[in-house]
């Protein structure tokens, strides 16, 4: 998938803040990207670098204490969604955009069977006849790896085997046949479905801490640090010709806990404190994204091709 067809989803200048006693935490800071039908975008970054906040904002599932700043926007199939409610950025796109988050509450009532609840919500949102909805739920449960869908549909939520609970979350998203699927740190079952979904035209964003795991899955990759894009490009560019020191560290098996939650607009490179290549300019000026090849951009003052500080031309 080349990504050159018209985008199904465009995110512009997304900025998310969390207000707390210690002041605001700037979780996502001006992230923009677009996604075409059938494209897989890998969203990589260490823990705490804004991946989940970004996906939750797009899904319209930000927690109450989070705020999406009004500069940002979301366009779905050429329809712009104004940020009418700042904490529900993506809510306007309904069932077409589904997010799967590992810590989500599936919202099941304990006294009703899983099948009853899935069929009911599917019928309500897609206006399907009951038999069609039952068939689709069973088929989707099978697709996500649940061995005996009909049996699981008859279970109360508390009786569903632990190994099938995350599959239920995935099935609950997929049964709506979304155009865009957001997967936050999926397990092996979720990852295994990505290529097949993309082949069916579903646009997928797959967030992960393991940059190398995106090989063979992602078409393009965006790498975040401190809620900012530090490098983006085709998967082959990021995995094979990475420029940013953090991205190179992650590819070498390093990286882990994100080190920088911004409390204010940065005045220098947020990676400077741990960058092995830091030099004077990094400490006084914030690097912005610059293109090093078609479609491949990096946010760094070091010019790897010249093996010298970057010179603005
Ligand atoms: S701008 Fe400087 S500190 Fe930041 S990643 Fe590049 S070399 Fe390192």
C-alpha cells in the first residue's frame, strides 16, 4: 500500500494536555499525519511518549482530565470534525473508526451473556436484522481467535476465559467493520490480523514500544518522543536508514521508559539530556521536522549525511 491515494483519516496539529496539581503535562505536541485506506501506520515510541493519548484523542476516548487543544483537527473521509467538545475529538465518525486499548473496560453487564450484549449493540448501531447480527458476532469472534464462538456467546462476561478477554475487545471493534482501526499495543492476536484487515481496505494505526516489530507489517512509521514526531517515513526508511539518535537506539534494542514529559513548550531538543550526539545548538533551539528524502523526515540538528551539524539552506 503506497499511501498515495486520498487519505481516509487526517490528523492535524494534535495537541493534548493533562491538567494536574503539578501543572499541565503536554502529552502530545503538534502531531500531524494522514492515513489511506488499506494502509498500516506504525506509531512507535517508548513508554509514556504520547501514543495512547494520541490514539484515544482520535478515537474520541480521552479521559475527562485531558484536553485536546483547539488548534488540532481531524478529517475523516474529507469531512472535517470541529472540536466541538475538546475531549471527544473523534467521536463524530461513529462506528467507522474503532479503537482497541488494552486497559479498556469492555462495558459488559455481568448479568447478560456476551453474545446478547454484542448482538444488541451491533443491531442498535448498524440497524441489522437479528440473524445477521448473530452471524456477524459469531464470525468476528472466530476471526479474532476465539475457538468456540457459539459457546462463548452464551457465557456471562465473568465466565469468559482470561485468554479470550482481550479477544472480546478486538471483536467488539471489528464487528462494526470499521474503515479505520486503532490498535494500542496489541497482543499477538491483534497483530496477526493487521495484514488481512489492510488487504480488505481497513486503515490501521498500530502503536507499539517495539519499533522492530513493525517490520513486515507497517507501510509507514511515525516515531514519537515527548509527544513530538522525531522521525517519520516509509517503513523501509525508518527501519533501514534511521536518522534520529533515539530511533537508532530503539532499532539497536535500546529505549524503554520515555524520559521526557513536557511541562511547557520546549526551548531545546527534548532528547538532548540523553542524546549521545548532542551539541550546542541542541541545547538552545528546538529542531523541527526536515526532509532528508522523499517522505522521510527527521527532527534533529545533526546532519547524518554530512556527518556534521545541520546547516539551514
Ligand atoms: S537535535 Fe541534537 S540532541 Fe536532539 S536528537 Fe538531534 S543531535 Fe540529539
